[in-house]
């Protein structure tokens, strides 16, 4: 999970833990890229408005890395404009969830991608 908002991190960690998922947290884009490169993940949850390196650049770099290009990226952002969603999709986002989202919606999206990998 690449997210800088402490409340969002706390909420997502609780939601994920309730279903047995392990959450690894990166608080900015640079840390998120380094963490993604350091170990394997089933899915990446990515905020767009991040310090240091924004979510769009994170998407670009993830897609450019052959070891990470196939990891599903679910964007979780308060930015709800259609053009923002289109840009995220063009850069390789697998899914876009607009904050605030429902717990069930987040879990359904995660489960669908995790189950596809298995």
C-alpha cells in the first residue's frame, strides 16, 4: 500500500487484516517504488497524491519495470474526474477506486486480483 494519509493507512490496514491480508506500507512514492522492487507483492494499492513522487509517476515506473509490470495496481484516490481515471488506466492501473469507498468494494477488488494470480 502506497499511501501518505495516516487515517487511510489505518483504515485499510484494519480492512485488510480482517480478511487475513498482510499490508506493507510505504508513505510516499519513492518509498513505494523501493518497497515494490525489494519483494514480491500480489497487488499494490496506490494513492495518486503522494509526496516526493506522485502516483502517476509511480505507475509509469512500475509499468517500465519488467519485474513489476504484471503486478495489479489498484488506485485509491479522492480524485474522481474521468480524465484522472483515464490517465491512470493509460499508465497501467488495473482498477480505480474513488475515496471514500465501501469496505466490501475494496475487498471484492482485491480478492478478484489475488484470485486471478492463484
